[in-house]
RNA sequence: UGCCCCAUGGUGUAAUGGUAGCACACCGGUUUUUGGUACCGUUUGUCAAGGUUCGAGUCCUUGUGGGGCAACCA
C-alpha cells in the first residue's frame, strides 16, 4: 500500500481493480471511507482506511471521506472532528474531497419520488411492530402491507406531507416495493424513509424525515462516482438492495465489495461496547492508552507507520479472523527499534553505591542515542558514586544463568564501568535497600583495558541528577482472548484487573527533561515509552506511558 | 428448517489446474556493552467423502463446521 511497503501479493479486491483497469471498465478508480460520526475510530477502521486510501494511492485514484450522517440522534460534530483528526494522523488525505450524506438529502428525496412515480415505493401507515410481523422470518415469507397498492399519486402526496411535517414522528414510513416473499430479508419492502424530528448536526431542523442507510449509501456512492465501494462482510446481504436502487434509479453503478472486518484478541471492537467502557469509567476516555481506538493507540505511543504496517500484514480476505495482539506489538517494535532514541530510566529503583568511587566526584560519559542509527549521535550522562538501579536486577541468591547482580557477580553498567558486588543492606521488612559494588577504573566503556568479561549489562541513573516521573505500564484490557465471545457472560466480566500499573518516583536520566511531546523513546532494557503531555500537565509532573515492552527472550 | 458468505500450520495470509510459500508466534543456535536488534535453523497446515483430470488446496457434488440476515441503526 505504501510506497515503501513490501511487495505483497494482490488480494482479491486489488485483483478486481486491476481487471477493471485493464479491461477499460474504469480509467481511474475512486474509493471512499464512510464512517458514521457516532463514535471514535478504532483499529478496525484503520484497516478499512488503509484499504480504501491505500488502494486509491497505489492506483493513482481518488478517495473521499464521507460522513454517513443519516441518523441525527446518534451523531455529532465532536465525532466528525475526531474522525478527521485520526484519518489525517494515519497519514491519509481525502484527495477526492470531504462529503456528507446529508449533502444529498434533497437529491435523495427526489430519488425517492422517482421510485414512487414508478410504483416502486409506497407510504405505509402501520406501526413498527406490525411491519416487523409482516416481514416474516428468515424461514417464513412475509405478507403484504394493506397499504402496498396505494396509487403513485397518493403516495407522492403522502411523502411530500411527510417532508412538510404534516405527520407526527413514527406515523408512517416510506417503503420500497420489492417482494415480501424474497428469501433475502432485506428485499422484503425495506423502510427507506422515517419521520424523525431531531436536530441534525449539519442540516439543523431543515428536515424531519431522514433516509435509511440502504437508501442513502449506494446512492451517495453513485453520486460521488465511487467505482469500488469497500465495506465489511455484514453488508453482504445488503448488496442486492444496493444494486436494486441503482438499477431502478438508473444512476452510476458503483460496485460494493465486502471484506472481513478486523478482530483483535484481548479486546472488544464494537463502538457500543467501547462506549460502555468509557461511560462506565472503566477507562480514561476514548483515548485511554488501553483502548483499541486510533486516539488511544496514539496516546499509547503507537506511530502511524506501525499501524499501517500492521494493516498491511493482516491482509484482506473474506474469512473471519482474530488477529493476535502481539502482531500489533510487533509492528510497533519493528518501527520504534529503528527510530526511537535510547535513554535510561529506572522504574523500581534501589540505591547502587560504587564504594570505591570518590565521593563528590561526577564525570560525564557518552552513550549512543540509537545503536541502529549512528547518525542519532551520543549524549553525555553523569556518573558518580550513588546511582539508581532496577530492583529486579539484583538477587540475594542466584545461579549460573543469572547475568545480573548478585553476591559474587560482576556486571557492566551500560556505557560506564564494570562493577563487582561487594555487599548489600536490607530494611526492617527484609527488602533490599542498597547494593554496594566496586568498579574497575580501567573498564571504562569504549576504552576498556581491564580484560574483565561481564555477561550482563545493566541500565542505571545517576542519583543526584535523576528526574522523578510517573510511569504507567499497560497490559491487555481483557484477560480473555475473546471477551465478547461468551454467550452467557458479559464482556465486562473479563476485564483484566491489572491492565494499568502506575509507578511513581521512577528515576529518569536528566536528558529526558527536555523530551519534546510526541517523541518515542526506548528506555534501555525496558521497552518503548512516550510522554503523556496532557496527563503530565494535569498531574503537575511528568507522566510517561509504556507503549510496548521489549521482547523478553530471557526464560530464567 | 430458508437465503447468502467462508473453510490452508498456533495466528493471519499466498499459491488463479502443475514443487503448499511468506509473516507473526513458538523452539534452538550465532553475534551483541540492551537476556533488545540482526542473522541462521527446527517443528507445525490444505475440514471430510466422492467425482472430473495425466495432474486438484484450486473445478463439480454431497456432507461437516464457522459467520451473517427478521431496527422506523449504520
């Protein structure tokens, strides 16, 4: 999809496009991304975005951003703004333009009138329950409405009365006249217009009737000259209706093609369920770093590149799928490993005292900013007698497989010196307090003439100049791989109680004090982190989010 | 007792009638001043039964399994 993307074989939709281009059916392709502005975009939308935008990019076509805003009760401007921001952040531009289904309300009204005149639509005065009953079931045919045979003239007048506000909400609907015995439920005289006196975020109170999805979507595609209208599998059964309207109205034949939606394990993906997590206060808003929303992933420290790579990797097919969360993590690590600056931070600090290092002395030691990128340069780190080290890097008893500090062990302090265990102190509870080591002056990093070999390398932070920070560690939001896959249990029952761990008084190397907002860092040996600017502002001290851990290959 | 879609290692996805490949995960090794990265390697798969064909993951039939469809939601 991207110019720098690996050469992946063409999936079935791309093959259709290639054929349409080769046969001359279309000179140029035109796609669209059509979200309803009733919630925030999530990683599943990212797949759809990468598909429709990516295809347009690759084949020099156009792509529209269209807000499918036919249900004013659920939609608002906040969501429109969030969606625009998220698509842009992913790195895409709607070169075909920005549209709203509400732009077409007048045209759609005229289309409906055409159908009425052709005797292909009628006004039904029955209540929703009766209409539902007459619809039949998937295994039993429906029956005709008593209003089905009204004349086009009467229907036209009634429909115009509906628009004019003569009838109260729910008093009647406009229905397409197709076939109440059709094996496809969607073809059994679907409702195409309803009366709803609701304030629309764009058209205000201009309308009191609104078209249904099926009567708006295909026509909107057609009006915009969309050649390939890509959507998820659940709309497959709508396609005959989509085509029926286009045929009856004799308008540009857009083609709907369906693909399988993305499912990620250990999370939920429906807007309804995500909304519930937000409303119940289970998470810190739509952009909580644990949410699978684009805004949540952004705050978590994901990069647009990593999300696009992820979407490339999951592929496009018609088979139901559940993608491992670890694939998303892999995509992030893959990108961040190449670009993230390295820095040292100690999340669970204990004191490390270099007993033979002169008191009051400090020296500056260079450390590379990114071993994967020599051009990233080096920075100077202060080193002195008292340092912070990670509690987990010391054990009072250890075997041969333990490369870190313990009685009798020797390790290198990253970018500094090799040190050897001397002794350690414990507090009243028996917790290790301080670890004392001696250093070898001739083992200085870069000019080591000591000849000493140390198997382990530890990160550290100079105590006197360390910055205090809060660091938030995240884990899967749900403990179960498929929280909404249990018929008899609520998805909320599977929430992971340990999905957020807040660490305070973490020690950061001083260079992190100047960290610009969005820059991703790798805290050496710990993972990738990014500053949470808004949280920091609110808390009055730096708050960092762990985006993802480093792969931990140690099985000790 | 309907209609539609789908079925390839643990996961995802290729092979378009001609050697079942790739990625992630897993496991093992080499390198390493990150138990990271990089590099190398091992293990693991065509839902079933018939049929067509010189040849079937691919085409046909019948099963089996999974998903979707009965909002005045999208």
